[in-house]
C-alpha cells in the first residue's frame, strides 16, 4: 500500500505528545508536510487539460516494449490532432503519443 503525504500528516497529528509545545510542533510539522506536497508539480493528463498556448514542459509517453519515455519539449492543444494523439517536440526530437505533461518550474534567479 502506498501512503501519501496526507496520510503521514494525519499520522503526525495523532502522535501522542507529552507537552503542549510538542503537540504544537507536531501540528506545525503536519501542516508543513501538506504544504510541501501541495507545492509539488503534478502530471496532468492530456485528456484532462492542455495549455492554451505552447509551453515548454516535461512530457511523458508510455513508449514501446514497456519503456517509459520523457522529454522536455513544447506542448499545446494544437499538437493534439485527436484525443490520445498528442506529441511534444524540442529542437532534437519529437515524442509521440504523449499522455501526460507537467509545467516546468521557474528557472533560478541570477544573483546580482
């Protein structure tokens, strides 16, 4: 059975605490765990949603012979000719049969 952050946060909240301060730290830790989980990017099904404009994103396709394929490439609704027939591309390759995509995080800021 796979347990997610919400399960662990609830478990932390139920831990016995010997002092009010310890109980407060447990509650704060559980809240932080849920906030971290919420901040993580999630894979989005192309059937659920596609970006309105072309964006650079992580893209996934099941591949052939059981292999999983990923590329960082451009994806948009225009790249889906019909349901389940999406592709993503970059300067070097095209990944066909994309099933999921994920927006990339903002690049790091350069120090002045």
